[in-house]
C-alpha cells in the first residue's frame, strides 16, 4: 500500500490569513475561532496555511512552524484537510518545514517556485521540489504555481509530466494563473489520484468547466458559502445559477481592486465580515485604510444580501 494518505483533495479550500496582534506578532488565540467560523459559517472543510494569503514570505521559519502546529491542532476533527505551504527561497528551510509538517500531522505540503534565484526551466524546478518532497516522503506533495508573484512562468504541464517517477508523493497542483490552456492540459494529463486546484477565485467557473477538482483561494474565507452554491449549481448543470454567483464575485472583486485590493486590504475585509481580529499585515504590506475595508464590506453586503 502507498504510504501517502489517499484522501484526494477536492472542493473548496480557504487560503488562511495569519492573525497578528496590533504589535505585529503572530496571534495564535484567533486560530480556534477562525476554524469554527470557516466550518460553521462558510461550510469550508479544507485549509491551505502559510501561503500567499498567510504572508508566509514575511514570516520566520520558527513562526511558520508554530502557526502550522496550531492550525493542525485546532483543525483536528473540524477540517477534512490541512495543507501546509513549506516553500522558501532556501531548499534547506523548505525541507525543515516539510519534516515539521509531517511531525505535526498535516495532510499535505505545497511549495511555490523559488523567486529570487529562479529555476530557469521545468527540470530545475522539479529538482528543487524533489529535494523538499524527499524530506517528508509520506505526505502528499503539491506544486503551488503563482507566476504573477514568483515570475516563474514555466508551463505546469511540463512540470508534472512523469513527475510521479521523480516524486512518488506528488498529488497535484494549486494552479494560480490565467493560462486556461495549460490548466486544461494539466487536468487532461492528471493521474486519478491527483488534484488540480484552481487559485483564481474570480474565474473559478472557467476552471470548473476545464475539469478542476477543487479550488484554493483567499475569498473562500468569507464567501465560501456562496461559492459552495456555485459549485453545486455547476455540478447540477445549472450554468445560469453558477454564472450568477460568479458574476457577483467578479463585481465585488472588481470594486475591491479599484481600491487597491492586496493581502492587507483582504485581511481587513475578512476581519470586518467575520468579526475575527486578524490584525494588520506585516511590512512591506501596509495596513488597509479603515474606510476602504468598510466600503468593500458594504459592497459585499449589497451584492450578496439576497443570495
């Protein structure tokens, strides 16, 4: 039997924010109530922690370990899966975080491409991932592709071809890009136990039409309940309803983007809508002007009040 747990990753996965105190230190006390909110209010049963939304690249390795441990502890019995992002610029740091994720009972690990010294091609990227995956060989391993932030534009289809021979624990891709042809080729190439998870929330319906198995995104923290309806409508063949919800998401995010929608603004919006105190982002991200978050929260309530 394969040592890698065969729990295929599907459905909605919230990319969690990292709670900070007003002084900018990690705030573990919020994590329990945060998981309750996702489970009870949003119907979201999977989390992706210490990723882009979680400001992982602004955290120390020690902070990432403490956070991952608390997320796993509090998610036990509440969440179906906890995926811990372990990507770093240093392969040694990534390996350390991968080993730690295995020790604390994470359900999988994910890695972004290093983006200071960048891998020039799929072969180099695969070599980096192999080293990290080998540090936790019994954990499902996912490649997290986000070229908009990493600047690594290697075709994912080239990355995953034959990767199961190199990384036996490989179980899929978090695909956060706009290249639907590459996305489609990933889905069509996929082995049965793999998952392709789409990461562009405002275009989820396009991803579903391409055959993705689920989605990872920041907005699912607070519109997960609506997006679950979108997925259900799509699966029932009700494209009109699915589009209606997708267009509402697009209206909200288009409005937010005009106000400079970044992780800091998004974090403040989550605080406004959930009642959780998530604190400010960490430099170089700037705190969100309070009126911006309030305006977006008002827009949210207007758009989704009749859903």
